[in-house]
């Protein structure tokens, strides 16, 4: 499937709130039991008109939404923009710019930049996101073409370093 048509399918799928709701509920609570993200209580009820849950345990903020406790929290953007953005970032082989996200989702470039930073932060591990351990890399290019190098650098790369020659007996 071509990436462009798949993006259109993702955007059209997540435009429907019910699809976003079902996807997020299955993702956040895979066992099917919705629990309060603030206190962990399972005594909650979904208020359909307000599209929030109400927790019946005693604490300051008894109401919570799908965005509570996630990277989407405190964002005025709906899940219909956030979920296709996550889809685009995860499915793009070479990364994605805020300008590309801005054009694809119809948000401002500043908003797309904000979304990218939040999503990238969520994708990092506890150590900060640097690669470690056994890493496999495909299509890697190290160095450059010798014809684009300065003459002295090119000679050094082709013949080897002058400092290594005496040690090697050359």
C-alpha cells in the first residue's frame, strides 16, 4: 500500500470520534477495565454527552478523558489530529518535518512542531532515547566520495595516514 493513500485512510478513520475512542480505550486499557489515571480506582462511569469518565473515589478531579495522563493532555487539539500525527511519525522511514505534518493535517507549523516534540519525547526510553546495545542499521553511508574531498584528504584516504606508514614498515 502506498504511503499517501494509507495516510488518507488513517486521517479519514480517525476523523470519526467513535473510532478514536475505541482505539484509545483498547490501547490504554487492554484488559477492558477502565481505571482512573489519578487514583487507580475501577469505580468509574462513562458520561457519554461530555465524553469523559467520572471516578467515584474521593479526590480533587473526579472527571478524566482519554487524553488525561498522556502526551495529548492539556492540548486543545482533538485526537482526530493527534492520532494521524503519531501514525505519520511511526510509519515514516526517514523522519518527518513539522512542515510536512502541517501540510498533511491542516494545522499551523507551530502546532505541528509542538506535536512532533511531544510525540518524539513519548517515543524515547528512560535513558533519553540514544541507541544502545545491539543495533542493526540498513542503508548506511559513512564518509563521502573521494572526488569531493580536498586533495590532501583524498591522498590520505587512498594511501593511508603518513603516521601509520613507518609503523607498518611501508
